C-alpha cells in the first residue's frame, strides 16, 4: 500500500490527512516510532477488553518527509487486514479508533479531509 494524501479505514466515511504544521517531535511525543526507513509508525491495540484475545491492531504510518499517510487495522499478530466497520460486533473497536483519531486531530497531527 503506497502513501496517499488522505487515508481512511475500509467502510468508514471519514477521511484523514496529515496536518501541514506537524513536526517530528510532535509525532514522537504521541507514541510514533521512527522506522529504519525514516517513516513514523504508530501501533495500538483497539481491544478494550484485555481478556478477549480476538481484537484489532491499529497501524498508522506517516512518510518521513510528511508527504503521505497510511491507515490500517489488522489482526493482533498483524498478518491479516480486518474491516472493523463491516462487523457490528466490533462497534467498541470503531469507537476506540475514532477516539484515538479525535485526539490526534485536537493535538494537531491530523485533520479531517
């Protein structure tokens, strides 16, 4: 999957784009890790119930030159992409994802497109 100016999860109507004023240190302060290739990667479990092993992992990748972004949700081991919006049993995961993105919007990392 290549970097794009705007990104969204499958099934979601909301599009997100990187805020033009975002800085490297802002990303690091909010849990993004710099990869060997210079990109920034944020991974977070969307599962709110620790006893339930079947959850989803949110992956946000930002290009090192801030030219694009990728969003995806995968299984906990990261091997298979899943659609959290397409399954009514995953409404808590959708709520947690939207909470995380709302926080990133208020912190100036993302904005809605």
